[in-house]
C-alpha cells in the first residue's frame, strides 16, 4: 500500500497567521503555487490561504493591509503521512482541492498535489508497460 509519505513533497512553503497578506501573495507568485498552509510556531496546521481566498483584494488593491489570518480558510482537510494515497486521491477529487497538507502528529511535514498523484500513476504505468 502506497502511503502519503511515499509521494509527498517534504519541503513545504508555509506562512503563519501573522504573515502580511501581500507577502503571502508574493510567496505564492514567486514560487508558482496556488496556496500555502498556515502554521503556528509548533508547525501545527491552523489553516490554508489560497489564490481564491485573496481574490477579493482585487476590489481593494489600493491599500488593504491585513494578515493571513484575515483571509485564510479553516478548517483544513489534511491527511496523515501514513494514510493510503488512494484516500488522499479520493479526498482531492471529492473536495476539488489542488493540494492537501500532510501531517505527522498534527504537524505539517509535507504536501501532496493532484499533479503528484498523476505523476505517480504515470510512473507506475510506465514501469508496468516497460516490462510487458
């Protein structure tokens, strides 16, 4: 059984609730990601901030100071590192998320995107067909 920890990306960009919202947006743009987990000082997951969450800033772009806490989504759907990848894939499909945080003991340790799972499917298919 393939587990979440087997395909997760362990080096996760994250922000805190007190991060300036424009800094979070800059982090998303510069790193070509559509969302960021929001963590506390112990790396416990407390929310997620996505492109969708900040769309309302378009109408107030002049000067709308704020923290990530003012825009983030809670609660967050997340999975444990020992969860089956099939469960993660089912969750991504059911909730229409692009990515989900992966936790160990409630703390952020990785992230899995739909792209990561599709890549793994392709790798398995190539492996199976190479030996055929």
